[in-house]
C-alpha cells in the first residue's frame, strides 16, 4: 500500500500537467518519489524538481561523484 495516493495524468490541472510533462521530457524520464508528492502543489513541484534535476544532472561533477554527494548529503 502506497503512502502517497496514485495520480492519474488525465485528471491533472494544466499547471500539474505542465510540470509532469517537463519531468517526463527531462533526464528523470519518470515521475516517482518526491516529485509525485510535489505535484500536489505545482508551484512547488516546478521549482523543487528543477533544483533537484540541476543538483543531480546539471553539475560539472562526474555522475559517480554527483551520486556520492547526494548519498552523503542524505546520510548527513
């Protein structure tokens, strides 16, 4: 049983759909985890997913070091 209710793209507002499509078109390619929760508030989702995508995919660090930094931050 999921703690976050499932969502149906067919029932999304225009703002939610815009953020959803941006996530699908970007490097994440799927909507899961916190992005799914953030979609309840599309204004938050737009900015939070952009920051997360930059931190994960947009830095000059090699992918392995970027993932390590993310994991170490989560542990801290």
